[in-house]
């Protein structure tokens, strides 16, 4: 199975900081159609998202799951299916008394990617990861997954240099990535 791993905030939706309610969800223009094209090209879609707002007490894991159910309902209109949403609700500054191993689930850790690989028999070398921060793409580089960066409010000179150093292609957004990269031709 070829997977397309996706970050959530800043990649799929506009990142307003701690998005956790349906009324806060705004697609980045053209993203549902881009996801449809990725799926039609034979990739299985997965979302891997850090949600430290849970650890910080700003919202609950249940609220995150309810938001994802809402997003799934929007995607069904386009016949798009996210195979699984992997959520890392941890943050190192709010982790006292919890198993330190759980922090490996948080990107740039690789634990959730490895879990998906094991759960679904994913061929990581034939898979891609799309995100808007270096921390989204470090696990991809570590695991041999092809990384792509989409620009967001986090784009700056340092991130551009990091992408150049690691030969990570950069696109304005997911629709531009689909129209200008070789992703769908592989």
C-alpha cells in the first residue's frame, strides 16, 4: 500500500492555532479536490497531527475526534476517505507523570508512522508526507518517505534553507503541489 501522510493544520486547513471546533475549520482553497486526485492516483490517505492543545488542557481528545468526524463528513461529498487519523495529544512541557515513550508519537517522532506501517502494511519507500513544518517532514526523511512542504504561516528563511539542505520540494499549497510536482505520476 502506498500512503499519503498529511499534516493537518496549515496543510489541509487554515491554521488559526488550536483548531478544535467545526466552526473553526476552513479548508485551504482547493484541498478537497487535491485530496481526491491523490486518492485517485492510488494513494491511501492518512493524517498525522500533533494536538498539544489536549495536553495543555485547551480542549479534549474527544473534541478533536468530533472535529475529524465532521471533516470526514465534508470529504464524503467528494468520495474521499481518510483511512485513519493519527493524533499525538502530547507536549513535553505538559507531560509530567505520563509515560515518556508517548512523546515519540509527536512529530518529529516516527512512532505514529511506524504504527501506520505495521497496521496497514504500508510501503514507506513508495509513500509521501506532506506538511508545513520541518517537524512534519523529519520523520519522513528518517523513514525513507518522500517529503513535500507546503507553505503556511510558518514559512521563513530558516525553513526554506532547511528544505534546500534536505532537498525537500516546496509548494504554495496542496493544489499547487498536485498540479506542478511529479507526485501523481509516480
